[in-house]
C-alpha cells in the first residue's frame, strides 16, 4: 500500500484545491470502509483510572492536582457536546464507576462497560465477573445497550481467563443478573455454553512484554483469535488485538490543550498554513503501522490517561484529517482512507482470522 512518489502529486493537488478565497469549511467526516484501501480508524478514547495516584473522588472533581492534573468531570462535560455536534464522531468510555457520580447524556456505544478496567492477574474470576456485571447493569438500565467489545488497555498483563470469560461465560451471567435469563434458563444455557459462542466480539489491550510485542510486529501477528482454553476449543475464543506501542496516538498527533503536536492549520489567510505537510505526515505514520498489520485496517488510539478535558481540541483536528486525507486520496486515486472507528471492521477481521489461521 505504499504511495512512493506520490508526495509531489499530493502537494500539487492540495495547493490547487485550497488556493481559493477562504471561507467557512464544512468538514466531511462521513465514515465508510473503503474496500481495497488502507482504512485508518481514529479511535477517540480516554482512560480514567478509578483511583491511582489520587482517590476516585479527587479524580472526578479535579482536586489535589499537585499530584496529578486530572478532572474526570471535565472530560464528561466536554465529551457530550462534542459528540452531539457531529453524529459521525465516536468515543470509547470504559470506567462506569465515574458515571455514577453524574448522569451524562452519553452517546450510544458498546465498549467494555465495567465499573473499572480490572486487573487480570490478582482478582478471582468471580470478582472480575461481579465488577463487569455491575457496570453492564447500569448501561443496560439507562441506555438499553449491551457492550460487545473488550477494552483492557491498561492492566499490567493479561490472562487466558479474561479471554475465556469475555468470549462466553460473562455474557450469560450478566444476562441473568439483568433478569433477562431466569435461574433455570441460566443452568440450561450453561449446559450449552461450550457449543456456541455467546460473548464479546473482540478484545483489545496494550500492555504485553516488549520482546513479545517486537516479535509480533515482525511477524504481523498483533491481531489473533485468542482461545482462552485449549480443551474448550472455539467456544472459548475471541478476536484479540494488541496495540503496536501503547494506547496513545502516534507521535505528533496529540491534541489536548497543552500538547505541542502541530495542528492542521487550513486557513490560508493566516501564517503557517500546513495542510499538505500534515496530510503527508499522517499518511507516512499510517503506512508505517500498516507494515506491521496483516490486514488493510489499522487503529489509531487517539487519547490516553485523562484526556479530552477539552474534547473539541481533539475532534477538530481529527475532523480535518478525515476531510483532507480522504479528499486527496479520492482525487489522486491513492490507496488509503481515514474514518472514525467502525465496529464492522473488527467483525470482518475476526472472521478472516478464524477462517485463515485456525483449524
């Protein structure tokens, strides 16, 4: 999917497009997977620890910032209007413990949904199920949404038990706790548990051993179908993806208010107009990640700990990248597309991996 030799064409095309009278720009952020092209999925997210360096309450209200500057209330208050401003925007929010502090009008999404992003080594599996169930019960009651994607990006290591629970058993226990299943039906389903997959569609994580990560990058095996139990076979498997680095954006693509990454400056009446340069840098970073990915879908994790306290600074730049990168790709018939996260891509990946790499 290389576009060697295309940089000059991109520059010429961009200059011809934008050498016009400046006016208000409506950015086209329509998200659509383009078959045969490299699809770059921008995944806006924040990771708000439910207690770490500060208490849960201090993190929520933003007090005791001498230890760490973080205010989850600002994140929630900022995200809602930013999402409502454009229906194409997507956002991943995991830690439901903070939503018990305030009831925001959250966008309909379906990731993780537990009270927190639990550790996978020390807790008993019952505790893992309990905290996940409590968070899911809140989401189901308030939004009538059932999470389908695991987002375990920050636990320090991962266990096969987590993959197994998310692939099957957790879903049944959550349905029972929501009174969707009766006790009798739960027992009946448990008997059938190992003959059909009924859990999450996928699981994503960031923290793995550095040698394991390097090996997987070389072999293009960051994406796998993870079987939580060899003896149970396909009934315990789930599509899993490890991030190529951490759960942060690529270098020079951070957009919190105090970050120093170059913005997309597209007003030609002002200094430092840089659309061609930023498009080129975006494409280069996307191609670099594509070289360690086995399919034509790559994920950019646009966020990190306690980000999006002013969400518009992130979404404004992502809107511009989607608009300009796709515009150049169409005009020059180049082999890439940029879009906000679309879940069907991961269903397609899971199917492809299951058919191609498992007996």
